[in-house]
C-alpha cells in the first residue's frame, strides 16, 4: 500500500470516530482558532496539504499551547513525505496533549517512515495499549519489526493485524516477507495467493522476493 494512501486511511479513521477527533480533552479555544481548524479539516479532506500547513501554522501562531494544529500539521507532512518534520510536529502535539486520540499511531508512523524503527515500535506499542482493536497499529508494528529483522515479532504483529482486518493487504505482505525470512516458503506463497485478490501489485512484489 502506498504511503500517502496509508496516511489518508489513518486520517479517515479519525474522522469516522468522532466529529472533533484528535483531542482527548478540548482546551479552551477561541473562535478564530476554531475557524482556522475548520479550514484545516476542509483542506485535509481535499488532500491539499500545502493549504493545511499554511492554516496550521496560523493556528499555532494564534495559540501555540494546543496540540490539535500540530497533529494536523504532522499528518500533512506525512502526506508530503516530509517525515522528519512530521516527527517534530507529532512529538510537540504529544507533549502538549499526551492523551490525544491516535497521536501515538501517527507518531509511530512518522518514526517508521523516517527510518527510526525502534522508536516506531515504542510509539505503536503505546498506541496498542490505548486501543487493542486497531489493525493499522499492528500492521505498522509488523512493518517496523520487518525493518529491524525481528521476523518472529513481525509474524505475531502481522497476524494480529489480519485477525482484526482480514483484508489488510499490507499486513499480509509483511507476513509473507516474515515467513520467507524464516525459511517458510510455503506459507509465504500462501500470503502471495491472498494478495492476488487483495492487492495484485503487492502480490507481484512479494512474488519477486519468493522467486528472485
């Protein structure tokens, strides 16, 4: 699954949970800040990340002590593959509001896409402690474990992601890679067959690992 699509799915998940999703508890927000966040969400829905960044920065200038704008800022940086900037934005959001909804998920993704896989594991484990039902968290955890060559851990994380969402193509892919690394070619082929229906491009990629 492409990284930008993964980020967008995470954002959609947030908007499905509640109306103002990211804040665990709302600090006092004046009308101007609230209006700016409304613009942010409008442009985020349109995937216009440049505009999101512009309005986030205006909101942060207005009130730098609220984590909401930093989280939206980080999501847009992720969408633009500006991963180090995303890490800094999410770290600031978490510092200001540690219990913000999905902040550990986003921080884990930013760490992972920045190549900071061990830190990604830590953040994603924190996310799972808060919500054990997120296939995305386990999927990203599996990704980090694959990058760290901790294939047995990757197996466990990817399997749990699939238990929660049997159609999670990325989790099937990481599971196949892990099986292959552990010498279980037959099981890797099983994941390839699953991927043929779920994500043919990922299936082709896995097939090239199985038969280089």
